[in-house]
C-alpha cells in the first residue's frame, strides 16, 4: 500500500463542530486538499488516510478496545493499576463523564473519516480514470471501500451514542452548528445503502484476486450488513413493557413486524455469505488456535477465515505510527515471579482480566479446545533464583506455598484453570526434582496480577518484551458470521437452524484427538439467548464486540449486574449507561443554532 501522506490525514480534520478560534485564524488549505483528492493519485491516498485512522481506532490506548471489552459480563478492569480505562470500565458515576477520552476519540475519529469518505463518494464520477494511475475498475473498488468504511464508522457511532449527526456532504470549512438526527436516519440513508453498494463494488473477498491485506471486500460488507440488520431487528424488538429494558431509549421504536423483517434479512444475508464461502476462498480455519497464530495473520498467509482486519504495518518502517499496545492489555503479572519479562510471555499491563462467569463459560474443556487456545496455562523459568512464599485461600483456609527456580526452562508457574486442593498442589510442586513451581487455581485469581493471560494478541516476533505489536487485528471473521446467523434464526423461532450454525462453530472447536465428531453438538431445544451469548464468549472473547453484543440484545444491565465481579455491577445505571455520553467538546463547540443534545442523564 502507498505510504499515507500525513498532510492528507490533517486535511480531513474539517469535522463536525470544529470551531476553535486559533484553527479559524490559520490559513485554510482545504481547497488545495480538495483539488489533490480529486486527482487519480489523491483519490487513492484519501482512502489510505482513512485506513490509517482505522488502525488508530484499534491500536491506540484510548481506542475502541476500552469501549467494547471491559465493563461487561466478560472482562473486568484492574482497578489497582494505572489503567486509562478505569473510570469507563467501572461506570464511575462521577469520573466517567462527557469528557472521557474513549467516547471522544471514537466520535472524533469517526467524523474525521466520514468527512473524507463523503468527498470520495461525492466526487467519484469527477476523478480522471483515463490514465493507468487510476482505472475505472480501481475507482469503483475504491468507491466501494469508501462506502464500506463510511457505513462502518456510522454503525460504530449509532451503536455507542444512539442518535448522531448524519451528513453525506463533504465539509470544506469549520462549522459551529450541528443537528443531531434520529439514528434510523443513519441506518436507512447511509449504513444499509452503503453496505449494499460496497457488496457490489468491492472485490469479492480478501482471499481472492490478491486483495491487499487490510482493504475492505464485498465479503466484509456482507458480514457487516448481516450484523447491521440483526442490530436493527433488536431495535424494533425492545418491548417497553419489559422491565429488562428500563431506561433504554430504543423501546420507542418497538414494532414486532419490523423486527421480524430485519431478523429475516439478517438471517438471509449471513447464511448466503456462509453458502458462498467456498467460492470466495473462505472457510472456518481447521483449528481454533490457528486464528491467533502470527503465522496466519493475513489471507496471503493461509488465513481462510478473516474478513476485515485493522492492519498495523501499512509501511515497512512504521513511519505513520503503525504499532499497537493491544498485545499488553491482557497479560498478567508473571514477572513478579519469574523476576523478568520475556518475549514469549509479553509485557505485563494487567489492564483487563476475565470474570468468573467467563471462566465458567469455557466448559467441556476436555472436548472443547477454545479454553486452551485462549488462555496461557504454563510459564517457564528464564533464570535461576531463590523464590519465596505465596498464599491464598483454599476451602476457607489460607494456604502457603514455597517456590524457587533452579532449572532454566523448567515449569515456573502453572494455571490449570480448575480447582485443586492444597494437598494436590503441594504434591505436584514441592516434592519434585527441578523447580518448586507455583500453581494458581481459580481460588487465587485476585483481579489484579494473578489471572490467566489471554493469548490472542501476544506477539512473539518483537525484538524486546516491551515492544508494541504490528500484528494485524481481525475485526470481522467468518466464525462470527455463523453466530449472527444462529442468533437471527433463534429470534425467528427456528432453533433447528440456530443449532446447526452453532454446531458448525463447536465442531471446529472439538478436540479431534480425543473426541468423536459431533461430541460438542447441541440440540435445538438447548438454544437460548443466554446460550448464544455464552457461545459468543467462548468464540469471541476479547475480540472487541462484547459491549455491543449486550447493548444490541438488551442484556447489558442484567448481565453486568449478574456476572461482573468487579465494580461495574455496583455502578451501572439503566437510566444512563445504555448509551455513551456525547463528548462535551462537541456540545461546547456547537455555538450556532440549537444546542447539541446530550444523552439522557449525562
């Protein structure tokens, strides 16, 4: 991919509500940038600038991971650490407010990108396609990608904020006025039409035609369209008489007929993509663990499941900041016991760790490979050292265990993931030749440094343990398409097909060395919404979708209160936390016309 011009990225920052005096007094280069974006070279670079912002959305410490992972039933925040997500993740009733950096970054990034994409859509027919630099086929592909990315950004906005400003016109100069529109306008006028167009204009899939890794494809657009239809179906399915939806503003849209219509569209869109998958070079990866192996980070490397990635390494030397700290967030405090960090085990941010619900959701571990493919169980000594003593409560008694490392490369720490008695632990660790290693069972997990590392994002190719990662990040993959189809089928009353698509995912996860085919299959009678959400935990844990899943299905309040074992369960409020706050900067900078509305109780 061509290197991204930093000046072009800056040109797209003429955004909603920008009115700072110092900015207005600067020389306006917007016409120069418009002229450049309308050239064959500039049109492609405008698109590249948006991909750079997608990378930032997923790579920055204040990026979308903080909005999607913590503060749910799955992941809690390490409140003891210096964690930037702390206020947001625990729904702090005073400190999580309209000035929080996480909603602000998403809002700002989305509208920066949307403005550039509006220019591309408006001016596609005017760009010269008579040269080799930009052919008609390339222009149509770029236009399809632009429409996908515009829908992608608007969808994130309505998921998080509800009603938003909807504009499809390029804004070449700052504005001090802005209207907030009903979110249905975003769905009906931009998101759905753009994704339909992208499905037609983009190349079929990342696996065909040598499509460059990180670019949007028709398959990605079809997957996102299925998710959009499913989300909109749930919007129409929230009955105001159901106490579970207390405080949820979507109850005003309640319309069972519309809900059924969109569930059907979601089902048809997802299942058609699954049906077409073989002809698109798509299929579920044979082994679940391979999804998170660096060796399969791109379609060109044999990843048959990826649909859309945030690519970190747009250029060889990372001139434009192409690295992410995502590889650090889920790493536990192993270095307190090994005495140092190492490349295999990562840097110990210890920001996020799973709730007890999450560990329990990974049942059938003798048959289902996803627990072992998701969590690290063993750490090896990297140097010899005299250890010390740790203690934690087992069966109501504080038990103490000694540890020391005399053999480099021997076991140092073991997380079995299940209960063990103090006697069993001592028999394994204290009476052996070699290291007297530590065993941390679930009794020891403390919500700070002692918990199993989630390994999905580790990067063992770095030069030093503290390095950030330039691995690509899977935003959409075919495995989720199956679960979208299952959820839509369930809501249509078709548990037979819901079980069918869930079982396809579970069959891939089956331990094929020890279990016969079908060992993980479920019956149609076992399909419930709770089961679908648990299956999404087993399949998609930490993959930046859980908050949206719970908000979509209207289960956010219920499941956070029931399953969070941190502080979120105490602080979450139905009258406020179904939506994120509109950034205060947006409200302050809307100085002309009607004041910009805030979400309820913020």
